[in-house]
């Protein structure tokens, strides 16, 4: 083999190694599911909407008419403690498993130390007591779908817009009892140009998420009007950020202390909850579905209302 051919071969080997070591860990056969059957709960439903990487002060600064409208019918908190290990997998795991990292085991964006078998996710817990529930998760980030199991419908998307369109379609077709959405654009723009309330690109990404939420809420409000459904809408984030990052920033309030909005049907006026932790969201959502919390679940959160 000549010198040039050896060089090309070496570059190919290096490229292949990098591709394998940094490639997508997504498992499509396990994590993409398309069987969304009709929801079994005729009245009460839950929609959880995660906006990745949205600082509280940036949410205030962005143009968010949908959030502003929802607040008139919501419980809210602007300093929700999301705990240590300020990256996405621990953050979303804390919310969707209802326990802190000391139990779910995750301190970084790998899943190697997860303790999901002992501390299962919202779908698995709900189906223990209501096995006929229809549940769905939609995300614009591959690893988000690895945080939960037992979905009837699970899809990843190339854009938040595609995710939004599919969410509206599902609401008008199978209408899951629990639907979890993950919008990734705010976090992507924060990493690209800065997590800051004066960064207009970051604020614009938050505003676009709000516009997508508005379309989803129009569909839900129509369903509530026509079919007498009652949707609890829970909106939150996994972390804030500083500069173009957020890792190892649990000592920074703009990264660790985030926000939560819980829109409850029939509320007239906003109500501030003085103290909220991320682990409180899961038990509150299960309680809305009339699913009693089991002591053997060993959850860390409390029911907020």
C-alpha cells in the first residue's frame, strides 16, 4: 500500500471511530412507536410541555402571549428548584420520574448509571393503576425519548414545527390521556449564541415555542368546549444557563432555579405557589388523573393542588 493510500485509509479509520463514538444512541426499534389508541379517560387529561433551556428572566423578556394568557388560569412558580447536575438528562429525569438524581442515578447526559428500574417514569407509574391509558411522547431531541417507557406512541422530529403539527394531529385523532412534548429550539439557540435575557436570537426561539404552544392550546380549548374534557397543562424547563452553557452551574440561580406553570381548567386568576421543586410536577399530574400515589414508589415530590 502506497503512502497516500495508507494516509487515506488512516483518515477513514479515524473518521469511522469518531462517528461510532459520538454517534446517535437512539434505538428506533425500541423507541419509535406508532400505536396511539383512543384515550380511555373521558374527562381528565394531562399535557406536559417541556421547553428545553429557558431561563426564567428570559421567559419574562420574550414575547409570549400564550404563556401570558395561560397564567390567568394557572398556578405558577418562578424559582422552581431543578436540583444539581444542571444538564438535560438529569433534569428531565427528575421531572418525569418524580425523584432526585440520588435515586434515578443520573448526573450527566449519559444513561449508564440510571436507576430507572427502581424509580420508573410517569407512564409506567400511571399504567400500574390504569393499564388502559393511552400515552404519548414527542421530542425534537433523541435522548429525551430514552427517559420514559411504555408509550403507545413515541416519535422524534427534525424540527419543533413538525413536532407541533404532529401533536395537533394526535389531539384530534387518538387524544392520548397523557401527552409529553419536548421542544428543543430554545436550548439550541442558547448554546449557539448565549442564554441571556438580552440575546434576541434566544428570545426569538422562546417566542416561537410560545406560538407553537398557542396552536396546541387552541386545539385543546376546542376539545374542552366540544367534548367536556378537562386538560391540566404543565409547562416547565430542565435548566437555565449562563454564557453558552449550563453544565456544572447548580450554584448559579439563573441555571438551577427555573419556572413552572400549571394551567388548571376552571381557574379564574393566577395563583403563585411559594415553593416548588421539579419533583412535585409528577405527583401533581398523577393526582389530576385520580391516580393515588403508592408508598412503594418512594417519590420525592408532593402534590401541589
